[in-house]
């Protein structure tokens, strides 16, 4: 295995800017790598954890919905220290997973998207309850989920299963 070179603490601000740029040009794997280097140098950097989480969720549309990207995003979520941010970013993960499921256009994708968007909305409501007064991000995200559910004919609740009772067991 090739050893990684450590990043100096002085290089972190520039590295954060570079990671953000990689996200903006749709190269989330590069942003993720930079965030991992930052966190190796300074594990307490919450800004790098948030950026890492977002870089992982950027990868959901590339087939990462059931893979390691979701696991890595949840790992980063678990290391956020703010209760508001944990609730808000849990919503972001669920919302982006829901959107990615819907775009996959596989059988049952609308049902899965509905469940994930409902989950996201629950997290956003929890975040809204503890948000700073000047922060409307959770409300904006909740509304986005509501609009997706209202405007997409494919995003619907899973119908209840009609099962015959098993007799004789």
C-alpha cells in the first residue's frame, strides 16, 4: 500500500477552497479525497466533515445510492457535533438518496423515493425545531421535498400489500 503524504495545518484553508471547487465542477471524488486529507491533519474540522458529507452525496447519482458513498456520508454525519447539523444533514442524505432512486427509473423507484423524501422531511422538521432564528435552510429543503412529491406522478406511497392469511400454521 502506498503511504499518503500528510497535509500541514497551514494548508487547510486553501485545501477547503479547492475541495469546494472540485464539488462545483462535478468532481466529488476529488473533493472527498481532499476532505480526507484535511481530516487526517485536523480531525476536529467540522467544515471539512460537512464538505465530505456533501461530496459523498454528490456521488449518489453515479450509482452510489446503495454503495459506499451512502455509508461514507452517514459516517461523516455521525461525527458532526451540532444537533442542528446532524438533523439537517441527515435530511440532505435522505433527500439526495430519494432523488437518485427516482432518477434510476427501476421498478419501485417512486415508492423508494417517496419513503426517502418522507424521511428527509422528518429530519428537516427536527432541524427546523432547533435551528438558529436566522437560518431557514431546513424549511427550504422541506419545501423542495414537498414540491418533488407534489409534482412527480411517480413519487407515491407504496400501496398496502393484500395478503391472504396463512391457515394451518
